[in-house]
């Protein structure tokens, strides 16, 4: 169980979660148009899952 949590604490994981959180936060407060961050977030999430699939 600790190994799974240790693998989650990775730079690319933190960046991906931060981008998704930023999109959710800025969209919920109405401070930014979600389409401005959507492409960057989509790219980061896609990269995250592609790397995870290649590791298996």
C-alpha cells in the first residue's frame, strides 16, 4: 500500500493534479475562461496516462 502512494508522489503526477485543480478552481470562481487551460490540462493528463501505461 505504501508503494502505491510513493509512486503517486511523482513530479508529473503533482503537475497533472495541480493543472486539473487549477482548471476546476478558476472555472468555479469564474476568474478564467476554461478553454484557455483546457488544452494544456488535456495534454498533461494524456501524457500522465501514457507514461503509466508504458511502465506496465
